[in-house]
C-alpha cells in the first residue's frame, strides 16, 4: 500500500504492475488501485494520481456514503451497561475499536469483507474486556484492602473455566479474578473481590465466612442475586 499526500488530502493506493503500455486507475470497494506498466516509476504514478485526484476522492466518497451502514453484532455489557457492537468496513489498514455514544464501533479494512470476522470481533472484545478489567479490578482491590485491612500476597486477572468469576488459592494467599467481572456494575465487582478476600480467611462458605462479608457489605445479597440471575 502506498500513500499520496498533498496539502489537504491523503490517498492510499495499491499498485499492480503489468506488461501492457497503458496506466489506469480503478476504485474497487473503496480501494484505489493503480494498474501501471512495469517500467513506470513511483514519481510517474504519483503524477497520474495528482492529475486524477478529484475524480478519485469523489469515487471513494461515493462508495463510503453508499456503504457507511453498520452490521449489528449484538450487545456487550460493561460496568452494568449494554453497548451495541457496530461493525463497519472502510478503506483502512488495520482493524480498530472505539466507543462512540455507548456504541462500540469496530472498523475493518474493506478486504475483510471476504472473510468471516466473528472470531476477530471476539478477540477484540476480549482484549477490550481485559484492558478495562485491569483498571477496574485494581480499583476494587485497593478499596477492599483498605476496608478489611489485609490483602492477598498476589492476584491474577485470568479467564477461568465454567464462567467462574473468582477463585482463591488459600495456601498461596493468592486470588484470581476473571476479566468477565467487567460485565457487572462496580458495586458487584467489589462484592466479587470481597468474596475472594474473605476466602483468604475462610476456605469454605461457612457461617463465619458470610458473617465477615456482611460486616463489610451488609447488602451483599443484592449483588449475589445479580450474579446468580
């Protein structure tokens, strides 16, 4: 992929070298393709693009306006709020994801239209979950540490089997939290973290375990029901 720049526009284009004598430009699915004789230099090609600049930009604009509709990929839940996933295809080099008005917009290069993007969407969402989880779990860990007056020796953010949200390894004084907790609101995340903190003192869900949780979070049943439901 090459780039042509002037004072106001940037045009990305691909070059196909041929054994013919004619040079022509096509705009296919929003992508600019220059078909040039094998002996044409980069400078000669850019001169042709400069000459056809207005026509190229108009064709690219027509395609984008015609195809600037999203594909609904369902919803994801972050901090208790549903966000729609909108999938776009544009003339770009690499996939991107951004949050716009409570919608997650995933943008793929036009060439991705030819492949099944479901797996790539899932990978992007998982990476997004992990990135947000790192911040939110750290915040919850610090809040619970100050609340109860102790903390694990170590903790890990890791996806676990059977949709498990948290796990405590009492012998190592270590807890594991799944990035999937990010689906819940912050108070529920704090309950999940507190739950694992209490397992540092009580291995099972004995009476003393629930009494300890209730001491620090009297309304814990509300968040327990949210998770169970």
